[in-house]
C-alpha cells in the first residue's frame, strides 16, 4: 500500500524480537492484550530469565498484530499433547515453552527468546495431521534451543542495527498532520544456516518423538501450494505469513527429506491424523466477525452494518487496522473509520489537515446511497488520490483510492467503490456467519468436486479444497477418508 503510505503522515516504532520475525507492532492499549493466564505449556517460563522477560514484554504487541489469542479448549489440548511429546526429546529438555494460538488467518509460526512459541489458527487449518504440526513447532523450538534469537540480536548490535525508534513523515505539505497512526510490520529472517539448523533439529526431534519425520517436507510443500493459491486469490496479507520469513525452496524440501531418511523409508513414525482432525474440527476460518468478512470482491461488516465492493481484478485484504485492496495499474484502496463530532460538516473535516496535497477546490458535499458524504481529490509525489468520507449510523467512514499520476482510471474506480457503500439490512446482517473448518467422512460416490461444492464463503472451491487437504490435481478421495471443508455451519 505504498501509494496510501505516501498519502498519510505515519509514525511507527521498531521493537526487535529474536524470532523468525522482527517486527514493529502497532501502538496498542496493552491492558487489552495481557499475556494469557492459561497458556498451553509444559511448565511456566523459567523464572528470572532475561530473555523470557523480554519476550513477555513483547507478548501484548504480538497479540495486537495477530488478532489476539484464539481460545478453544479442544484445540489447545491437541496442541499441548504435541508440545509435550516434543519436549521430552528436545535437545534442551530443561527448556520450558509457552504456546499461544493466535487468532489470525495467516499461516505462520515463530519463536521468541525464553521459550515463547506462537502458532496461528491459519496454520492449524492448513496442516493435516499431528506430525505436520509437530514439524512446525519443533522447527521453532530448534530456534530457541540453538539460541538463534540471541545470536541474531548480537549480530544486529555488531552491525549497528539494534533496536531503534523509527519515525516516518510521509508528506511534505504543512497541512498534512498525522491523523492515522499505524504500526508497520518489520520482517527479518534468521540466516539461511540458522533456518537449516532449525530444520535439522526439528526433524530429529519429531522422529525421536515417534512422529513421521517426512512431515516437515510434506508441510513445506503444503505451504508452497497455499502460497501459490493465495498469490491468485490474495486472501491474506503475505507479510504476516510463514514463507515471508522462512525460505522455501525445492532444495530445502529435498534436504528435509534427506534428514527424514535417517530414520528410515517413508512410513516410519505416526501421523496421528484422527486426533489432529478432531482437534481442528470447528476451527474458525478466515476473518473474524469483529473484523468483518470478505466475500469475493465485497467487504461486509455485520457489527458496523456496512458494506462496499471493489471492481473486478482488485483483491481485498482485511486486517485489524484497516481494509485495503490492490488492483491493476498499481491502484490501491483503503477503508477505515474515524470518530468526529456528529455536528461537524464532513467538508470541514476533509479540510482539517489530514490530507496531504489536498486540492481545496475539489472538496464537495454529496449524498451516497442516502448517506451524508464529502468527496475530494489530492495529489502528492507522483500519485493522485480520491477521498470519500461518509457518515452512516453515527460513524464516519473513509474510502481512499490511490493511483499513479498518469492513470486515467482513478475517477471511475473511486466512484464505483464509494457508490457501492451501503447500509446492510437486518436480514443481511443476520445472514452473515463466520466460516469454520469442518471435518467430513467421505461417503460412497462422493468426489473432490462434490465435496468442494459443499464449501461456502470462499472462491475457487476445488482449488482450495485440494490445498487444505494436501491433494494433488490428479488425486482422488475414497469412501471412509476424512477431509476438511470450509462452511458457515
């Protein structure tokens, strides 16, 4: 969203984390994101550990970045069982771990110093058995036991890249004051050697714990297929995903399989598929009700009672901070809400200084689908912007569209988007339901096509069905198999 980033004055601060990711979490009210009082762990984090204390301090920010903690006792018990099995054979059996399931649809897992491990519900939805989950967790445990986080921090200090405060003012206009404060996720990788070392440690651990050691390579392939699917559908923010910070190459998969062969030919170890599928049955999939839903090219929020659509070819990404969309010709759209006095004219608000490069003569008062609105144009640093501010249901919403200065499509796209904004009826709000993973047993006569057709709320159903169930295009299902589908039931 670089065009819109240039449009606003933004501020952020960097906090270095010794994990598979280094990121700048958004500013949050930390009282709303306290560390879990019932973590999934074999024991509490070692007392008086400086690394653990540092990780504890970052925990609220991680929760804010990834949607908070996902609570599901059945799921937590399943994950705890896997962690317990791995801890027994860990390279450092005295190390204790705290596992948090993050309420994010992104596929990711990462570790912090002191034994803090994080896994998203999106990753759990993609995995197909306990051995694959074990492979991911063991990889992250490998980073912890090998002290990769501490090594990374020491290297950064040596190179002068230690934690620092970052403040970006992305607007030269004197009237462009910061009205939108957004933390920016900073991603950094462990070195290639550290990743490969964590792979080796992890595969050794899952094999010694009795799990299928080939699960590591298998899940890497699943994540690659997921990435390919997402690159077309654009369902989530790729910067928040595992493969954004973990190299994924055929060579790495081949190396993982070679490590696995040290335990024997394929077939060694347990996959524990039934236990895993029972644990994820009913798992929330995709967006949360609190953040609204993306259904194809339409965003709908039952709580706020509003909806808008983007043109064909645009891909919507829904996050806690805002709803964004990208489309052809480097065009971008952002939707968010602001609180202003109910008696304040919207034209006055548009002119209040938060718009960089505002063309004052373009500010107009309008009505959009019966709602009070104001529109305007702006330009800055090779970009042109359309601003639509709409008052509906006591709330004020902003639809911001950006395009390169040479583009001739800004007006048509912006008018299409703002013109689609509307209030949802009571029946429409009631009909919107969250999506879940459901595990089905294949019945005689059922095929991948008929099973995929049962999925709702998702696009490219057959392709997604194959990705979720790790099925190749030429694969088939048999009566008695257990498969995952996405449904609102």
